[in-house]
C-alpha cells in the first residue's frame, strides 16, 4: 500500500513537503497513484498539535488560527482530468488515542453568547471517548475526516476568493487569503484559499456520515485532481455547533476511481456522498433512546421571524443547552455536548411562518441511565 507518513510531534511547517493548509492549484503533489490503489494518509489534528493533553484552557488564547487544518497531500490520481468526478472510498479511518474539544471565543454557531473559553481533553479507548472535563459522559466513536478536497483551478481560485470577499464587504463573516501560518509559502500563501468553509471542491464540510465504507464524489478541476485530507473527528453531532468535534489525529486509508466526464455532464458541482451500510452503530446513528427539543423562528422578544431557519436552529441548540444544564452540566459543558453528540434535524420547512428544527440527544452517552 502507498502511504504518506508524518511525524505528529512536529507541526506541518516542519514537514512542508508532506502537506498544506491552503488551497491552490500550484501546490506540488506528494505522491502519484493510480485508480483502485489504496493509500494511507496520516494526518494531524485540526489545530496542528497546538492543543495536547497537557495544555489548559488558558492556552486557547495563544492558538495560532493561521495554521488550522493541516492537510496531508496532495495525491495526484493518474487519469483524473478537469470535468471528471473523483470517487474517494474511505476503506479505513484509524483514530489516535487522544483528542480534544474546545469553545474558542469568536467562533462557533453561538459565538455571540458563548464567550467563555472551554477545553475538554478526551481519552479514546475501546470505541468510546471520555473526558474528565465532562464527567458522566461517554461519546461513541464513528471516526471520519472533517476535511477532504481536491485542488481548485486557477479560475475557480479567483472566482471563489472574489465571492467570499463580497461576503466580507457586506459585513458577513469570511476569511480572506492570509499568508500568516500558511504552508506552503510564496504565491500559494498569498493567494491560497483558507480551509474553514467547504466549497465545490469539497473541504471542511464536516459530514459525519463519511465514516469507514463511505464514498465521496468530488468534481475535478485540475489534472490529477490533487486530493488531500485532514481534520479527523472521532465523533460529532450533526451541526458541530461549538466549532469543534472530538478532534483527533487520524490515519485515513482511501481508494480512488475516476468517472470520466461525469462532472462536465452534471448540472451542479457540489460534492456527493454515498454508502451501503450504517455509518455508525445504529443505536447512535438512529438512537433508540433520545431526548429531543424543538426550535422555532421566534426571537427573544417573542416575535416571529418568519421562515428563518437559522433562528429555529439557534433556538433548538439554546433549548438543548438549557435541558443539559437542568441535568447538572455547566453551560460550556452543555455546548460541547451539543457539538459532539447532538444531531440537528430540519423537521419542517413548510409550516409557515414557524419552521421547526429539532435537536436530538442520544441518552446512551450517559451510560446506563
């Protein structure tokens, strides 16, 4: 089997020939493989090793956001050309034994109200994650890669950078190109796209169903596709609301196939994914025992913001945090539990004016109760 081996004791900047943390078509591939060949990609955690088991919540203030998402690759896939679709089959995802979850002020779905930093260190044993910072909780494992992507073309690089700048110009939250912490340097650092948002080439979509046995289909924009992956998650709730899951280093084993001309023939360029089996233990993928709470688009003043799905989602998370606080957890512990274990579901988008988002908490994370 092909492999890209890394030294997780070192940051990506110490091994720049093995990975990158920006998207740019000129990043050189690490290895070249053919269809149906497997490759093992060793990856660092999303914060490039800045938070290890000895760090404390005080260390969050010193985290360098410029080095987020060290990706392993790119992998040049023989035969892949623009207009094709690259099929990536995840044949295995192997977790490292430690992980973390954090509330980072200024980030996350509730960043305006959840302003206190919080850090949980997880121990991964026998398919479960436990943390002394959130006692009484055990999170079942369903490892997947949060970031998987191919390279953009030069044209897409410019197009996507411009549209994200328009978001910033309108007062929205987006991250423009920034060379601070970028790997590689040079032109790729100055113009390379940040990895925080997912795009048509894949990226940081955090789709937790992409566990072992899943297939991801990405449109190809450059010769060889130039596939990379990173940001391993041991577990995550649908939503990842506090901006972190159970964040870990991982080894992803993948196999590639090329579907000639399939992207050019399709009317959309968004990623597609599939699988033929449960993505996780069915007891947790569709929990037998759960607690659910609904959120509707009703603001703090009691007024309806008609058809505001984001507000309904926000209220579902806030309500679940309140329920967890009734159970004895702090507000910060509850927010992290929502991020790593609670699934957000769109219950309806037709019953105007009040759409409904439900938050589902699997009761099995509390052990035997």
